[in-house]
């Protein structure tokens, strides 16, 4: 995480160091897409282009996830590593030439949750039995909230890059679309309770993966709230 934040702040420093040639702004922000920087440049009197880079890493969190068919479920006790953040390419339109602006653009939610966990009991997956002894080691995988840029729309308040130089507080509210997906993997223990082959285990794991993707569909619209401090040069 330290290396990521150092890279983000280095970009901001280099951007600011060349600010004399054009109207630019640099901001520090935190919110529902992580913490990082905004880099803005005035295109016209009322329109700014903006790049937003955010990140937060959380490692070693323990979580229990319920898996299996209804009536035959068990917990998957997992250790989670969360790489949280986003990259945004935005246009801010200061409608009344003040601090209020409408924002549109593209956001790639770079959030990825990696995990490895142990099944704590026998379950049924799509009508087929799965026992912890059928699995050699952990069930591992990741959940990604976005691998491509998706539309974003929002509103905000804050000093634009084309204003007189100065410091201001910024607030932004919006919605970003996501394309979340889950990927799971496990190795078979052929001496397990159900004597599964690797192909049969893959089918069971694929059903758990499909159930996870159905649940992730509820996250296709991600609420965005951020608060920051900006400086216009």
C-alpha cells in the first residue's frame, strides 16, 4: 500500500510542479472508492478534465462465507486480502461558473478481494454432495469489482482549476457502474468421502462460483461519496 500511495503522490507532485503553464488543480480525497488524489486541468472557463486515482489495502482479515444449496449449507472460513481503489477519467461541468459541478466519465473499480479458505462441513451444491475431505487444501479465489472502465455520473462542489489560486474543500456524490465477477479454484482429493475426480470437483466449485456471481449482481451500481481538499494553481 505504501508503494501505491507513494506513486500516487509522486504523480500529483509532478503534475503540480508544471502548473505554471496551464490552469491546474490538485486534490487529496477519501471516500467509498478509497483514498488518493485528483488531478484537474481547465479545458474552458466552465469545464475541467480530471483524473482520479485512489487505493486502500487491507490484509489478513478473517471471514466466514456461507456456501451450498438451501437446507444444506456450511461455512467457508477464509482469510481475505482486499486491494481497494479506482481509476477515473472524468469531465466536470461547472454549470453556473461557481463551485457546483456536474460530472460524467468513466470509472474502473480496481477493487479485488483475494481469499483462501477451508470448508467447515459437508454441503450439497446443485444437488451434488461435496465434503471437506474431497478438497486437497483450501478453496482459493478472488472477487473483482471491475476489470474495465464503466460509466459514471455525479454531482459535486469544489474550486475548479480555472479559478484564482487557492485552497478549498470538495464533496462529490455519484454512481459508478460495475462489472463484478468471482473466480474460485480447488484441487481434488480423490480419496475423499465422495471419491470425486478433478472434473467433478470443478463442476461443484463452478456452481458455488455461479451463486457468488448472482449475489454480486446486486453491486452493479456502486454509490460514490468522497470528501477532499483541493488547491487550484
